[in-house]
C-alpha cells in the first residue's frame, strides 16, 4: 500500500495574519519565512496526527482489493470529485473505473470503503504493483479544531525563535511539549 500526494494544499489552516499576530510581528519583512514555517508546522502536525489539515488530493495505491479499504489522512471530503474514485486494471491491463454502486463509502475516521450489499470486488489477474487506485480529497476546509490551530502556531513560534540546529547553553526540546499535548486527542489510530 502506498499513499501518493496528487494535489498539495493551496491554503493553510493558519493564515499569515494569524501567525504574525501570534508572533507579535508587525512588519512584512519576514512574511516569506513565516509562510514557510506555517507550511512546515502544518506538515509536522499532519505527520503526527495522521490527518490532512488542509484540503489535498491523495491517491492510495494497492496491489489488489483488500476486504476493507481504509483511506489514510482523514477527514475525507470527497470520493466523487473530478478524477476521484476507484480504478483498477482488469485482466487485460485496461484501467477501469469501478461504479459507485459497487461499494459503500463510510465517512468515519479513518474513512473506509466496503463492498455494497451483495457485491464483491472485481476479480482480475493481479499485477505486481499498483493494480488498484483510490483517489480522494481529504482535509479540513473549515472548522479545523482550535487545539490543532494552536499547535501549529506554537510550532511556528518555536521555529521562528529557534532558527539554528544547535542552541548552545540552553536545554532544548525538538518539539515544544504543548504541541504534542494539543495534537494527541486528534491522532488517528488505524482500524
């Protein structure tokens, strides 16, 4: 199983204005740096929680159909957007789109896809790599939980103040303790 990012986030859950207010920065000299730190902090929080914190398109690549398809990086917002859905290579090697009547999508966390009642996954001669692909859109578009936003801003503040890899004379933690504490309730554990 392999997860591939198809379309990266174009907006961040914490705006430049929010981050600058948190940092107490009033000029625009550091805008590029702060924007980069916001993206880095979001990606760190995504890696820790297993959630997409901004809208992104992913493709889950599998060698065959499992009994239950678990979609990483919730919340899943669309399985039926343009160019989304389930595709597989049939026995002739032709990529075929599976009709949405053949499966049921459960918007749980993590989201899952199962066979529709009385249906089964298509049979085909398995290919060694990537015979089944599920493309979907995931991530918060609005209403991101406030503790996650606060964790991102704490991390942005930490990265902004500690720009060097080595800090001589101080006790250092790689990630501020509060970040992990704020994110832990939102961490996704596999089924």
